[in-house]
């Protein structure tokens, strides 16, 4: 009762504190029509009703909850016209919104043996076998044995590893290996949040290169 009076007085909005099992009728202003994408309803999570002391829920009501929670992108199309889309890049595109993707850059220094070990662990921990199978090094793959940059006249300036994006979205992680100080390699990894989903192989690789 005390909380209800505070909310009603300070916020000037109706507040209800029904007892367990009590029914409350909520009144509001004029309703607005919202067209909802079927994908939003498909991803909605059912919310079971609260337990009622001394009363068992009917089997049908327990199996099919009356309430569900969901999140989405609400787009206003007119004065009283709204559309609710799935909260995803595809939903944003359908709503006519531009998706902004933030990419991160991580730099580290390590020797050749440490890099080969870190990359081998990345390959072993990655759950995207198709991406690993279709990755490409530019201009050529680094040597499997010995130093990356033996000091020859035709040594490449760097080696760039390009991996396909996760789920076909974005640019995909990129790893650039350059000659560092002494025998060390300078490693730069560009990635975004979508690249690190699943097994978290990208995070483990970033930790390995320092």
C-alpha cells in the first residue's frame, strides 16, 4: 500500500498491487495498432503464470501459457501505424534501418613458434569448420617451418589471413602478420562481435597473442 501511494503521488500514474489470484483490470489510453512480424512471435519466450496457493492450474493453461516476452525493432510508419520486426540484421534491413557494425582491432607481439601454437589452438577450438576450410592467406601462406621472414629479397611485406564471416554476416575476422622487432612477429587481428560467437575461438586467439 505504501509503495502504491508513492507511485501514484510522485509519478501520477495508476498503480496496482493485487493479491495472489486476484484479477485486475488495467485501463489505458487509446490503443495503437502494431503489425508484428511472424519471426518476432516465433522467437517469443513463454511466461508461465504465477503459482496460486492451494489451486492447481488447468492442464491446458499450464501447457500453453497466456503470456510471452519478446524484443524487436519498433518502426513508426505513420501517425498511428507501427510495425514490429525481429531484432536481427535481417529484421533491421526489413524495417529499412541501416545496421552499424563495430569492428575491434587487437595487436600483439610474439615469436614464430608462439604464433604457430596459437593459430593451431584457434583451428582446434573453432566450431566453424567450413570457415577454416575456406580461409585464405595473402599473398601466399606463411612457411610451415622456419622463420616467416628469412631476410630474402622476395620476402612479402606481410601475411594476411582472411576468414569468411560468421553466419555469412559482416566481413569476417582478419589477421595480419608483419615483421616485428628482432625475431618477433607483429600480429594484428580485426574482428567484430559476430566473429566471436559459439566456441569463443577468437577470444582465445587474442589472449594467446597478448
